[in-house]
């Protein structure tokens, strides 16, 4: 039987920032939608990360990770930095509020509703990804608001799924359906980043030459003309 990639859109969840500390001291972090509670006594969480992620290496080395449940009001710049940039090239925590867990693991506090510190107990190789399963050492409510869901990220924020994400399905994002290419006679023009999905409005004649995407940092050559 064939696999309809659109079926995976029904598997919604939250968006979370996962962070860890590499042996060389690099603070690593990324955004996932694959954080799950799998047991209650003791409380255990599961997260799936791409093998190529710097955060995956850091968790493997340290045996620890922190998770931050993001708010619906999370800044797009934060999602762009943690979701589309590389920890080996950028200090993702530099521009955002953060602290450290008891183990010294970096923990994102900005736009976070709750945070968790986890000690890894076991790992499972699932092909492109590694599944980490661990015991929750501490959990804290850090803010009030509505949790940011994967569905809201796609439909309202019009965000795209990074190619390394466990939920990546060949670019099959709902945002791609929501904003078709502009026709010459359409009135309102916008520009959509082909990397992260950010939409820039207010530039009917084209983006400035020095334009940089506020989410992922890409230049104007990575933007496509759309109508909204």
C-alpha cells in the first residue's frame, strides 16, 4: 500500500527546545516535536534526534539533556536560530534568556512554559535518528500561556520542517499549500523564505539587497514571491 505523506500531518504534538553540553564545552540546542512522556513512576521522557545534529553528539557524550516546552508566543527569531542554524557555527543561546540545570547543562528559559532535566538511561538507533529515553531529574513550571503545537507552527506561523527533523516528509508542509505562487494581477505581494518558511510583507517591488531572514538568516535569493 502506498504512503500518503499528508497523513502524517494528523500526528500533531508540541514544539520543544532540547539542549545539552558537549565535552568541548559547546552549548548545543535544537527544536523538536518528538518529546514524549513514556512513564510516570519514575517519570521518563523520550526524544528523537537526527544523528547529524550537534545536539545529538552532545547528549551522547554527556548523558544529559534539558527540554523546554515552548509557548505559542515564542519569537520567530528563536525558532529560526534553534531550528535552522548549527550549534557548531553559532552560539544559539547568546541572544536568548537561558540558565543551567543542576548538572551544568544549558537550558533555554525564554518563551518556555516548563523545563525538564533528564538523565539518559538508554538509546535506540532508528535509522536516521537516535531515540534517547531517560529519567526526569527535575521539572519546573517557568511560565504561563498556551503551548506551541506543531499544527499551530505550520498553519499560523507558516513555518517549515527542517530536513533533519524526525517529522520531515520531503518538504510536505501545510504552509506550502496555504500560499500559492503570485500571479501578475494579484494585489498583495509577499516573500517566503524557502528554507524556514518565514513570510516578509511590505516589499511589493522586492526585498532589499542586504535583506536577511529574521528566522534563519538566509539572504533575499532564498525568498520566493507569493500572494497572501
